[in-house]
């Protein structure tokens, strides 16, 4: 819940079901968040570009563009905003595609408002913790240089962006270099157990990191 005197965080809801939008708006505003809403993918992209919300709740099935396409478009101009994807699909392949498109978290319909709010709270808590800890430290992995504060990876003169959770996983693994780190350790530190992620969430993000940081992702060195 927002603290008096602080700027209320703004959440953009991109969802074409009026009842769902109304329910989300009521719940989020009750928690102190400012809410913007769009019913199409194109509208969501335009509002995300103009308003720069603090978080985006994005439905997968939209009338003009699907959520994957919207997320990819948003990531072109804002690689850092947390994106929480809503979908009726629960297959691992669909979730992996969402993560590859740049989503940070994934909630399957039907869901409880309490669960969704817990996910959002966890996202903002991790963003705050990362901001407080951000010191511009860099990690070198072969020819790749990761800037934790800028959320970039540079290799061969090419700079690519990393998502928030990718950076936080790398930060944790760097701190624990040479030690075994369990999935539960990563989930607790990076997502927070109250967010109710799954072990497959960690696996999916590790797959993404290997594709960005390994010459041969199928045979990772790092």
C-alpha cells in the first residue's frame, strides 16, 4: 500500500475484458496504486511509451496484437519496466515464450486478486532492493561484460539489455561464486516466496541467460 507523501506507483492494465479491468482497477486503487487501462495491444504500447508506468499487467489474448508482441514492442523502448502477463494458458511452452518476449512474471487465469497483489508487491520490493544495492558493479563472463546497474551486457562492441530478474539472478550467482545455489535460494532472494513462483520459472530465466551469455547455450561454460 502506498505510503502518505510518496508518489503513487502507476500500473498499466492492458486487458480487453471490461469486468476484469474494473475488478483490477478497484483492487489496485484500493491498495494506493494509480491505474491506467487500455483494451488493445496498440493502445497499451502507446500508453506505455507515453506514461512510462511502474508496472504493466498484460493480457495475452488481445483483439489486435497478442501479449507476446506487445511485450516485445515495449521492451524496445523500456527494458526495465516489470511486465506481469495474464493468460488462460498454463503450458510450460507458453510461459517460456512469455519470458522470452520479456515478461517478468506470469499469472494463469483464473487467479485470486490476493495472489496478483502479492506478485506485484514482490516485484516492487525486489526493484527497491536492487536499486538500493545497485553500485555499478560489473561481471565478466568470457567476452561478455554485464553492468548490473545499467542492466546491460556488452560483447564484441554490441550492447544488449537484460531484464530485471536476469540481472538479479546474475547478481546472486556472482555473490555466491563457487558455491552451489539451489532453485529455492534463487526464488527466495530474487522473487520472494510470497510471489508463489515455481522452480520452472528459474529454469526458464537460466535458459534466457544462457542464450545471451554463452557461445553454445546447449553446452554452457559459465
